[in-house]
C-alpha cells in the first residue's frame, strides 16, 4: 500500500522504491517532466555510507546558519537582559537599585542563556526529521530512496508525489 505524507517547511520530497531501476527511472521521468536541475534529485542506495551527505548536502551552509542564529539570538538576549537590568536599577526594588553591578550581571546571564537556547532550538531543523528518518529506515531495510530538493525550483510537492507513486514508490514522504 502506498502512503504519502510530507513535512511542512521541508522543501524536499522522498520516494521509497523496492528496486534501483524504479528509483532511477522515476528520477529521470521527474527531472525531465518538470525540467529540474539533475543535481536536485539524488538516489540513495541500500547500505549507503554517504546517505547523510545526500540527505543534507554540505554542512558548511548549516554551520554558517547556526553561527549567525547563535550570534543574533545571543545578542538579542544580552540586550534584553541589559534592558531589564536598566529597568530594575532605575525603577525596581531598593536591593536592585543599591547594587547595580550585580543587578546587571543577574539579568545579562539569563538573557544570554535564553537567547542561545532559542537559537539552538531553531538550529535543530526538526522539519527535516520525517524525510531523514524515512530515508535512513529505507537504507537499513535495503530499499532505494529518491530525494528531490525543491529549494530553487518552482514545482510543488503535490505535483511530484503522484508521479513517484506511478513509478512504483511504496511510500512518498
């Protein structure tokens, strides 16, 4: 029975196939029909050691994105803590007004921590979990996976899914 689900926010679609021939023919058919960049469609074979590279590609962009998210949210948290410290020193209770240095330190630390924590949560990319888990399970079950990245393409997943099923995909994610 063929199933079809895909994660919102993930620009990739994956089809699980029982044979190499079906996966390769589906890749060629979809690339030709929608005039996609051939590099956007990758076939992952069972037992592949390079499955993670084919799933996510180069980690340079991911690392750069994580760095900028941490710098941005860490800075925002730091400034939020600084602002809250200023409010407490100027308008807060007497114990915060009597010791401004410790008040600022006490507010900067949680502000920075919360900002960095939020950036870590955003960097985890939970929207990619469904496709990655399905592809890894297929590799372990000796099935072939066709991954199509639609980042720069003007094609909808809903247009590609029926073609994958028609080509013999047991499931489309």
